[in-house]
C-alpha cells in the first residue's frame, strides 16, 4: 500500500476544487467520491449565481466540468464510500469497501445531507410521495397538489421548480417570515401557484396504510388550530446535517456536528483540513465551498512542505 | 461489460419476468434523475455479482407508466426486489453496494 500525499473525501465543489489545486501543485491527490457523488448541485437545475456564467449553468453540468478539469491535471478520482478513518495513526488511514489507503494530508469535503422532519409517517412514505429532491421526483406530480416544507432558499427554489408540474404548491413554514434571500422570496410571492401556511408545522402525513401520500395534517403553532390539506406529495427542504459521523471524536466539531476550522481550513488535527458545507453552516454556497476547497489544498501543500524529511520523502512513490 | 447483464424491463415484459422462478431486482430510473445515474454503475456491478441468481433490470419510468403507477413509485431511484411475483424488499434513494448486497442476500440462498 503506497502512501498518498493527499486524500480528499467528497466530490462536491469543495472536494473537486481541492483536487484541482492539489493536482496542479503536483501532489497527485486521490479523491474518493462518496455515495452522493457531485454533491448537492447534482440535485439542482439552473445555477444562476456561479460567476462567469451570465446565463447560468446546469448544476450537474457544472459538476461534470469541475471533475473533468481536476482529472486533466492528474487528480485520481475513484467511486466508493469511505467506511472509516483513523486519525490517530500516521500516515492517516482511510478505509473504503474496496481497500485501505494511507495519506500524509487529509482533506474532508463530505458536505451535508438534506434533513427530514423526523415523523414516522414521513419515513414510511419516502419514495411514495415524500421526497427531498424536487428535480428527481417533481415529474410524478403533474397536475397534482403538493407541499414544500421549509423557508430557506432551497425550499423556495423547490417550490418554484415544482410549479412546472404541480397544480398547486403549499409552502409550510414554521415561522412568520422566510429565511430565503430577497430575490427568491420575490419570485415565490409572485408565483400564482404558490400559497403559504405561516407559523405552521406538519404533524402527520397520510396515508401510511395505503402506502402513498394523500394528505397532511397541519398545526398552527400560534393558535393551536389543526387542519388537513389534500396533497399528493410533500417535499422536505428544512436544512441539512453535516456528514461528519466518520470524524466524530477525532476532530473537533461544534454542537451541531460541523467541523470547526481555524487559520483557514485547519482542523484540530495537524494535516487534516476541512472545506465546504461540512464546516460551514452559514454561507453554504457553491462558490464559498469551492473557495474553501482551494484554501484546503493550499494549506495541505504548505503542511506537506513542512514535514520532516523522512515523512516527506516518499512523495516520489505516491 | 457488466452492463450486458442488466436487462431492460418494460410494462410489456414485466409480468413475465417477475413470474419466473428467479428473484428480480428492478431499478426504477429516468434520464433526468441525477441520483439514478449515480446508482447505475452499482446496479451494473450487482448484475455481474448475482449473475444466474438474480435477474437485474432497469425500468425507465418515463416509458413505463403502468408498472410505475401500480407500485406507487413517486420517487427515484427506487429498487424493488421481487420473489415469487411479490415485492420482498424496497430501497428508496442512494445506497452503497454492500448495503444492497445485504438486502438481496436475505432472499438469495
């Protein structure tokens, strides 16, 4: 087993940018894609805020190009899911179902995954009307009434996208105002197919007996009033959870599980860097993820340069 | 090529296929579904690994609305495993190969 200079875990904008920069620095990085290869942009349609594309670019196309660009400079990108990492041994140990890898520097770019509400009925009906991916599943609701849960940018994007298929979209939001950006709010408010249920939470999704979504039971948190609304689908867009299970107890995380970085992309373990949504619950943009991926690659290069000779010299075999 | 082992399942041949003696794994997918494209190589590998033991096939939901509707498929990718003509397992969304093998092995000697 040869020791790599750099292993990058994750293949969203952060991971692929880290791969591009470390490949161009001649570090011959290995990138392990993970289950959700390409990251969250693979689930979007038109990305209108990626600088340089004045008419926008499709999310999956952007990720395909980023991947090809990293490969052009010698990044090795493999399919597979990391099953465990050991940051106590050095070089660091990274295991996948297919094998074991060692590396002198590790870049964590595992991102975040869509969160569910946590209702039993929601899990039972996943794939049968409950969805976290509008671009995947909107097609099944042509001419049907549906609901979107959430008040952020992704909830508004999903609601607007789903009006192409659905007869009517009800946005269920637990607060009185949206968290979404002004431009997304304006678009949603202007859309005649979108209605809002404010200060409202979903109590249950019907009908688990039938095995498909027929309605949702809503509860207004101010008045306590309940009502049922007939819908064929419920799209959940209430935020994300960082994918940090592999690293818990090994690098410092905040109470919500996000990796804490300092002085750029450094984690609490020397030679272990983090970038993208796994360490950012505030900006969460493709461009900030890519920017932090670049930082991680530069920080990793600097770290490798400073390694004692006996640890650094195997570079030629990597 | 592993992909040669993945059958194309349609509304037309579905009943005949699942009625046979061999378990059938059906991958419901569509061109426009990003996660389905990610799952495709895993499904191809499974077809190779279970060659002769499980029939592995893909059903395009755009072209085959009847079967898709019959099983209330409202989200893709969805994998259904049929044994003796009945659904015995269902996996919604992405899953890695090891997890899928565990699910299939419960029903394949």
